[in-house]
């Protein structure tokens, strides 16, 4: 469960061996006491709760980095190269 990015108190992890539970490329995101799971392909929250402000930031970050996120997901599924993704600035 590597951390792939962090910004404004938001921690983004990719549990790349957890695809059976969530069926597809996804991220696990933590912010204070909140946790949520977001679909990379659909760029939406599929589980959990997140404050609206942080939800908007996460969605914006995912839209900017969608191709990188999908590439990283594929890499990790194939035990290939891990890389971090730039935070929202």
C-alpha cells in the first residue's frame, strides 16, 4: 500500500493487489478521520466519506493525473516500476 502522493493533509495510496474487492483501478484516500475509495477510471468516490472541499481537490488531482494513475496501476499489477505522482499545487 504505497503512498503515491500527499497534499493539503490528504494521503493517497494505491492498494494494487486489492482489485477483487473494488473491481478495477482505484485509490484509497485518507484525510484526518475520513477514508474513501475512488475509481480511477470513472474519477468518482465509490466508498467511504470525504469532506466536500477535499473531495473537489481529489477529483481535480485525479483528472489532471488520470493517465499517470492508470499507468501506475498497470505497472504495479505487473510488478513493474513504481513512481510517485506530483501533488496538487
